[in-house]
């Protein structure tokens, strides 16, 4: 709000408005529409798409809630690739969540309702801006920079990377990469253009493939 430090009356009114807004915030443990403004691992910072009304001397004023960081409704086994400008809903918990999310410590106590913006979870919701799936009724995991399906240790996986235009399969310490040039096997050998050594007439075997 504006700085009225040089005018006593305006300063007093400004303080009343600020206190009323803070009180409204403290009571807002609600599910609210919001937009992601920053992403940090499994946490997002959101701006709320809502204004909180409060009364100042019989006049209704509106206060915009401050940005809040909160955990995403996701799993380590299938994390959502949440992006800036994604929209969703802040879902309130009945108790503090910081003990299990790692944001803080302590153990939540049942019956003590936090009743503010410190116990919220970001839940993404559908919008009309979603892209159309390539086919109806199919599972379509996707993200701006592709995706990976594999184990937690990243030893066996399939990578889809639109930035380089490659699909890579890695298993047993070896990799096979698909590009517009074809399939590249281990040792940089391209399936479509590789050569063989030891080629002779008859029924004998050739030598191993070479790039």
C-alpha cells in the first residue's frame, strides 16, 4: 500500500486497512483458484486469482493475497511436470503439513486447525487451454521437454527428447538412439548406414559391424 508516513490520519487509516487484510488472510484456510509463478522441485509458488474483501469503517475494501509456496499434489513415482502459468486449486489441510513435506519440523496435532495459508497443497485442474490428445481415450504423458520412463536409479530407461529430436533406450550399460538419421547402436554404429568387415563370397560370416 501507499506510504502515508507524513500524514497522521491517512497513516492511521492505512494501518487499519493493513490489519484488516492480515486478519482476513489469517482466516483463509480455503480452496482458492491460483496460478503457478515459480517451480522448485515438488513445490510451487502461486498467486491467488481472488481478492479478499474486508471492512474499513463501513466501506468494503479488497486485498490481494500474497504469493505462497506450497507442495504439489504429486508423487515421487510419477511427478507432475508442473510449469509456470499452470492453473490449479489450493487445497487446505486440517493440520500443518510442514512436518511431512520437509518445509519445517514438528508433528501435526489433530484438532488444531491451522486456518491460514500455511497448510495448503497445489492441485492442478483442467482448463480449455489443454492441448488435444493425439488420439481419443489414450494415456498421454507429455511435457514441454519430453519425458523419461525408467527405474529410480536411472540405469534402465527410455528417453524422449524433443530438444535433440532423439529417443534413447538404455539398458545393461548400453544405449540405442533413434534420430532422423536412423537407429544408432552402441559404439556409434548406425543401423541404416553401417558396414561389415571381412565380407567374402560364399557362406562365411562377416566381421562385426563398423561405423
